[in-house]
C-alpha cells in the first residue's frame, strides 16, 4: 500500500495554489460533521447508492483497502447512508474516512469515536438495503467525478480530488508553494502583495481619490 501521509501533510488550499482546477474541488455543502476533524488523505474507493438505499456503502466497508477514503454518491439527503456501527467497523478496518454526497446519523457516536466523516448533514432516518449499485467505479460526488485510486484530501478547508495520473506532479507543486510561503515573513509577503495590487489597479485605470 502506498504511503499517502505526504498528501495529508498539505491542506486542500495548497493543492488549489498548485493549480489543481476548480472542477477537482467538491461543493462546500460537503463538510466535516464534527469539530476539529483531522485532515484525511487516501485513495478513493467510490460507491454509488440509489435514493433511500445504503446497501452498497455497507458492502464497501468490507471491500475497501485499509487507508482508503470511501467516497459516496447518494441519491438523496432524506435517508442516512450510515450510522455509528458502520463508522465503527470502517474505523476498525483502517478506512481513513467517509466523504459523502449524502447524510449520516448517530453523529454523537461518530464524534466520540473520532472517525472522520465529511457529508451534507445529519438525518436520523436509516436507508434501506435493497438495491445494488456500482462499487469502485467512477461516480460524481459534490460535483466532482471521482475515479478509483484518485487521491482525496479533505479537511475543514474543503475537499480536493487529485487525479491518480497527476498525483505526484500536483503534490510536488503544492509542496514547493508551501515551502516558498513558509520561507517568507508576513512583512515580505505584504510588500510583494502591495506592489502586485498597486500594479493591477494601475493597469485597470484605477486612480486613488485625492486627499
């Protein structure tokens, strides 16, 4: 299994600064469900569940490899995809976390267990287990097409999906940008920023009002 810790060392904002396109960041409605959820990063294990049904997610927790991020395309936000026990089993099996375009329940249990879940929200009503759907095949979650093995990085800043074929190049750019930022003081940043903004305003014909 590959080591994804280096991807977890960088925030989604770093990947945005590395010019990972807007289409690779999920909608802001999918967010952490308990405060101070740790950043997660790992290969995507995509799942698609039809409206009102959660069977395939429950199947996925026994099939995804340790370290994987299970990413779910749900058919609605009216029925919970998972609860405390499902999250506990996923955690025991080494799943890094859930990213869901849907909802869960038993959030107090999930919070107590410190299992990372990013979703639309919480609903107490469980879904049924009657319908088959695709496992480990491309899905759409939060407006992003997610393929098996894409690197998912999620924290309080957002959720980035890095295509598997670009993961090393994107990480290298993000790491370089992070190191450059860390090496600059706020005073240096302000000086460069002020000069940049002044130049942009002048190029657009902006004139400051006279005192």
